[in-house]
C-alpha cells in the first residue's frame, strides 16, 4: 500500500467523500481513487457533439511532457473539425501554434492544478467536465506518474478513454482487475459504444465513489 501512487487531491476527495456519508475513517484504503458527489451528481449527459477531446497540460513539467507527447501525433492525424483541443498550461500557451478549427487553447482558459497552491487545487472545472460529457472519446495520457485522474473522469463522463498503453488505465493492482473499456492510441478505428460507456460508468460508481456503501 505504501508504494501505491497517491496525491493531495486524492486524499482531499477521499476525506470529503466520507464526510458526505458521515463515515468515520479508521484506515485509509487506497485501492481505489474515490470522488465526492459534487463531481458526478450534477453532470449532464447530453448528445455527444464532439468525437475526440483533450483538455489539460502538456508542458506542466518535464515528466508530464515525456508521458504526454504521444498525443501530439494523435491530434495532428486524427483530430478534426468535430474534435475539441485545449492545452491549458502556461508554458504551452506561450509557445502555442494552432492546430486547426478544433483548437481552443488560446480561446478558453483552463485550470491546471500544479499552477496553484495545494489548498486551491480542490476545484471543479465546469468547462472541463462539460466538454468531456459532450465527447465520445478522451485522450487520457499519464501525467507526472504513469496514471492520471483524467482516466477516472472520462469514465464519470461516459466518455471512452484513449491511452497509449495499459499502464495508463490504473494506479493500483485492484484497479487493474476491474475491466475498464478503452482504446489504445494505435487502434485504426474508434467506435463509440454506449454499452462500453455504461459499463465504465457503472464501474466508476461502484469502485470510485461511495454510492454503494
């Protein structure tokens, strides 16, 4: 357990989730990332108007860039006028060259947790979740570790994740056995399947919230 990836936001959300249920925490069970209700209770699952989306940092730090640079080829070869791109970190925005009509990097502000003090990182980015709920697929590259919270958030938004390799789909042995549905970035065809989206969403509710407790 001690070597399992964890972070301040996950800890805050873990505590908040238990407080919502008036549950005492005797021991931290870090097997599953847990989200509080304010993240998923008020989401709106309207029509999927975007095919692919990515909203997030790219040059937030050196390791994040190394883990995420694969998305650049995907964006330039697969994204189209029905996609949504928004690179949010300050470094990327300063040197950004537009990728096309789907690129909102310089038109929309985004929230990058690492650019804020830890106490200010517990923030609900409404545009981020709205776009993801309207998208069929979301690029979910690793961050400064091999996993990213974006993967869970895609499940939450009924948006099928796209990753470079299977290691980007979990942060614990327990999560690796859940059977999430996703695509690898090397796939030739991406078909949105509502049964996959519902399967992922049900796993999210069961393992990444306290709804069933």
